[in-house]
C-alpha cells in the first residue's frame, strides 16, 4: 500500500532511541524527510546520518532538551530553514517516573509536566503555522496506557500522560478546520532501553535474569504474552501520519497486546 507520504517533513522528539527512532525509520522508509531531536545531540546526529544513508532521504539530527523552551525554538527554526516547513509532528520524548504523590517534590512534578505536556503544547504552537501554509498536517502525541490504567509506582507519569491525551483531543477539535489531524497513541509494554535498564537494576545480584523478569511482566499483564517491539508501535504511527487514515481525528489508539482492562 502506498501511504502517500513521500517528501513530507516530519519532526520527531526523542527520536534517537526506542519508539521515536523506530517511527523515524518507518517514516523514512516511506520517503519522509525526518528531523530528530534528543538531549544527546551526538547520538541524534549519528542516527540521522544512518537513516539518510539507509533510506536516501534528507535528515537532521539536533541536540534539544524538550523541557527547555529556547532549545525547542532553536530546533524548529533549524528545521524550517533546512526543509522549508513541517508536515508531521511526533511528540514522543518522555520517560517513566518512580515516586509517591505524598513524597514527590513540586520540582519533580514540574519537570514531568514540561516533558510530557508542555513540550507538546509548545511544539504544536511552533509548527502549526507551517502546517497551515502547507494546507494541513499531522500531530501525533505518544502517551501511554498508563493515562487510563495507571501503574501504582509512577503517579506523575500517569497524570502527565493523561493530560497529554486530553490535550490531544482539545487540539484536534481546534485544528481540524485547518486540515490538521491530531491523535494520541497509548502503547502498552514496549521493549525499550528504559525497560531493559530497569529490569537489569532490579535483577542484579538475584537468580533471575532481566529477560526472565520482563517475560514475567508480559505474561502477567498482556494477554498476548510478550512485549511489543518499537517497530510494531511505529507501524501504527506511520499509518496515522498517512492520508490513508484521513478519518482518524481526535482519537486515542491503544496498542497494548490486550493489556487494557476496561472493567477496571
């Protein structure tokens, strides 16, 4: 199926690793020019060069912490100067947390609020004028199943991802008149470096391997019995970027191997 994406320009935050990188590769395979940002600028540049060599598209790798408004402004300016505009925005940057509501400081709440919500708000405001000039665009926000079905040990993550889902709906209603389609995606268990790092820490000096630990999590929670690969999640992102998904507006899509328990 031709997804009709060739020569579009996509901006992807957190694009040097995990789901963000898989989305970048998935879009590049369809002929999309991709601009990646990550806190590790060297890695972002390296991944951009690898994607350009593999798929023959123009790319940009940029160092930017999405909680820094000036860094975001610089990133968007560089993208527009390089590619002439933006057609697709993937707000993907984020990470898990671990705390209790009663013990977490205001600073910790504010950091995750800026990381998961305000970065998406600010980047959307920054790129929408370009999308309007191009006759439309796509904004996808990578939230989490935890926005609906929270995990007990990361209340800040749960709350800020839930806010991102509501922001997606509000923005979708506001922008559809401009032919800009906004949706949210709620992944479940995805085999990312974050999960692997956590599993290795928790199984250190035990008789359980990190692989066994993650396998048990998958079998205990997801009816499919395994983690998704980042590429499996990216496939949904790429489809929702395409005109083939033209009636998909203001929705939240779960891709969780059956983990969501609607009776809870």
